[in-house]
């Protein structure tokens, strides 16, 4: 398991370097290559990213729906 995490970290570092040095077409080709070489890791990363973006969007929507300083009393924490 540790080897898989280390490999993922290395790939992420390589991807960050690519972002700094490449154009969009080159980056897309490298992402496709990574997805072919590491389909499980790529799928897991895509799911994690989707989950994180969904949570962030939900928090942003909740924060903008209520005026600042208002509270919802009587509801359990997960329903506020």
C-alpha cells in the first residue's frame, strides 16, 4: 500500500511539473497516458477529486444561501 501511495505522489509531482512547463495539448496527452498506465489510480483520483469538488460546491452554496451571522437553532449539526 505504501508503494502505491508513493507512486501516486511521484505521479502527482510529475503532473505538477508538467503544468508548469506544457501546453494544453501536451498535458492532455500525458493525462491520457497516465490513465492507460494506472487506470485504478486514475479512477480513484478522479472519484476523490469529484467528491472534493462536490463538497466544496455544497459548502459554498450553503454559505451564500444564509446571511452572515445567522444561525439555525434546533437542528443537528449535519442539517445546518
